[in-house]
C-alpha cells in the first residue's frame, strides 16, 4: 500500500531597493493527495488573493512512499 502526500509551494520573486533579486516562498502541506491541478490552482489563487503581492509561480509536489 502506498502512502501519498501532496504539498504546494508559492514562490515570490522580488527586487529590493538596491536592485538585488530576492526569492521567498511559503509552503502548504497536507493537500488531499487526489486533488487535481484545477483544485490546487483554485486554492493557490484564493491564498494569493489574501496577500499584498502576487506569487510569481506555484510548485506542486506529490510524493509517494512505496512499501
């Protein structure tokens, strides 16, 4: 029996006042393993709408532990 987990990472690329690029990210774990891409995208948009700056991109990771 496989143990499947899904997580999402929202990445923000910014430039500071000195012109230096900065990268920050927020990770969200515990997503339903069977969530499809449309559902994850909808969740990411809802979270993104709560922030001041939009995410540059979203990464979704699915891991599966095989027994």
